[in-house]
C-alpha cells in the first residue's frame, strides 16, 4: 500500500514595516561677513615732501573736491573744527573754517581729530604730492625687504667664482676691474652686494653677463676691435669685420647675443684659444 506524501507548510515570517519619516531640511541662511573697517583710530603724523622744511606751510582746507566712486560725483570738502565730517553736503549748522598748517615740515594730528585725519589721509588732493603720512609699518616692510635682498646678495657674492665676480664688477667699474687683485675684486663685490643688492641679484640672473665680459676682455687684449662709431666688431690682427652691431643696441650686449649663434660660437672658440 503506497504511503501518502506529507508536505510541511513553512510559514514565512511576518516582517513589520516601519515608516521612516524624513525630517524637513532646514535651510540655514548664509551669514555674510561684515567688511572689516581698516581705518584705525590713532595719532597720526604728516610730513611735507622734499628737502625744504619751511617754518610754516599751509595747504588748502576749503574749495577742494573729492570724486566719490560709490556716489559717482565730486563732493566738496572743507575742514571745519565744529563739524564731524569734511563733506560739505553732510554738514549741519554753522561751518567754522579752520586752517591746516605744517610747522617745520610736520603736522601732528591727535586721534580725537578724526575729520582732519581722514581729510589728510584719504581725501585731500595734495596727499602724496605736497605731503605724505608717516606709516612706520610700511617703512618697516620696505626695510625688511631690502635687508632680505642684502642678505641674499651677500651670500651669493661670498660663494661666487672669480670669473663671474669679474663679469659683474665690470658692469659697475668698467675696465678698472682688470687692475684689481682677486682679494680686491672680492672686497668690491661684497661692497657692491651691500650697497645695491637688487642690482647684483639681477646681474647674476643675466645669462649674457659673462659673454659680455668675455667680449670686453677680448677687445682689451686686442683680439677684437670695436670701430670708432661703435657699429662693427672686427679682428684686431687683420681688421676683417666679423659682425655688425644692430642699431640702438649696446655693442657688447649685441656681441654677447651674437656669440650664441652658430657663427658666433665658432668665433668664441677661436677667441678662447687665443686668450689662453
């Protein structure tokens, strides 16, 4: 007798669905940074420009104008001690005009006189022409840049080989460099680095400076000859012309550039052998 097949029914687990409620996104408003007020309330000093420092010198305190970029028109300026502003269109009540006078070339304005300070520092048409504001921070930054130039130039000069030193000092002293000993040349180079560090660093980065020096030495030794009108270079021994100097160019700068051409490189090698 065949047995009945028993099938077992497996019930699937009931999965409870949970509703996910999305939180509404809150838009955070952008906060714009407030522009920094660069004007500093402090005592200020103004100096007349130039070497002359008269006992007293007055500048205009009225009938002057400032073009306002934001408003797009010229605004009349006037310095009045009883007003908080120097713009005539903003003044209220009586206008008691005051003078602006430099004593012995200087004008000290205390921090309380903000109207006068702003007139002199921001709006006056004679600013940086007749007078300037004393700014210690700007002076310090300029001096720092110069000192950094000086330190760098002295380091470069100290480690420079004698041929490069001669090439650079020839720019400063001309043919007198040939008479200097190596120690004298080194001393002059260090003094030059201290007195004009920026120029020395520019000369060091000039690719043609050594080629210029080479051409000058070749001329001093009679291997090359520069024509009286400074228009041609020729061989000193035969007088045969080797190059024409382009119009409005320095002879030795043109010669240095020419040495880099195919023809010039051959002449350079020839001169180099004769100078040994």
